[in-house]
C-alpha cells in the first residue's frame, strides 16, 4: 500500500462509533465482521479497502493506541474491545544461561550462515527450533527431561474464559496462533517467538490465551508461558528468554515478567 493513512482513518471512524459512544462504565464492546464493512465502503470503491486492516497489526494503529485498547478474539468473526493491559518491558536480562553450541546440526549451520551472507531473517520457526535444540528451554526452566514439540500453529482456544469486573468473556471459539509448545513428563512450555530484541506495543494476549488453554487441558502438568526474543549479530545468535505469569485475577489481561535470561549462541 502506497499510503496507509486511510487505514487509520477507517479505524478512527469505527472506534469513534463503537468505542467512544459506548455506555458509561461499559468495560467490554463486542463487534462482528458485519460491523466493519460500513467503514470500508468508500475505500473499497477506490480500490484500497480490505477487511484485513481490522485483523492484522491493529495494536500499532494510532486510533487504537491513543485510546489504550486492544481487541480480543471471541470467534473467527467476532471480537471484543477492552482496555489495554500494562505494557511489558523486555529489558536485556542480566543473567546468562548455558547452552551447547556444538550440537548444531549441518542444516542449522547452513541456515545461520546464509542469514549472515544474505542479511535476511531466517524465520521464527527456524530460530525457535535452534533454541530448543541447543538447550535454551531446558536450561531456562531447569528441566532435565527431554521435551517434545506437541503443538503449534493456528488452533481453537477450547474453553478459555476470562472475567473483567465480573463480566465473563467466553474465548472458547477464539482462534489463537502458537509458535511452539513443548512437553515433558511433568512440564509444558508454550513459546511466543519474536525475531527482534526490540518489542513495541507487545500484545500479551499472544501469550495469555494459549497459556490458559493448555493450563486447562494439561491439568497434571506445570505449564509455563515463555517469550523468546532473538537477533543474529555478526556470528552470534542472541536469545532473550522471559517467563510470563498472570499479574492477578482482578486484572485478567495483565501479565508480568517473573524471570529473564540471555543466551549467546556462537556459530
């Protein structure tokens, strides 16, 4: 898109009507795909308007940021607007973890070297696979058992429910995206992978909803929520790992960082 000012304009019109004009003290505003189309009509006629502008990257749009809100997925065609939780600050960890760089496979070495030569990002799937293989997840949570990948990709939230001031939000049909879930005999780790150490406007629901889902399903295991940031610098891969937990039950969308470690992988 040559000029995305129309995207903010469409968002502004929608939020002016749906959020700004909500009844006083209303904490949750629901909407569906049908509510979005009227705000795209003039742009569709000009060849610009696409419904996807309301679904991807919403957390970075100016009209959303200035109101301090986020959208929560309810179903594939229904969402809720709520006040944004406090932001997370992914500052550089002071503690350094231990990994085994010598275990890199030939394919992993090719991916990393090619990334350096072409100055391209190898992709979050590869970076997560490498982190798991060299021991980042096991070291971070002090796990001695072998962890197997058991889930990933787009999936249903399956029975998740949150409450805001006593009002329930049913997330049972929400669609979530999981970068990777790893499971051992007593533990599971749900990972949100980002291929940058700098994170602005991070949406904690990327971590919260998948974590709540698997906590409910794996009742006999300790389930962790990990955020893993990564960048390739010269001939090093730098991983910043964090554990996230719920802040408190009264503010269900708030999450806090309880632990952080830095890992340097040389290749």
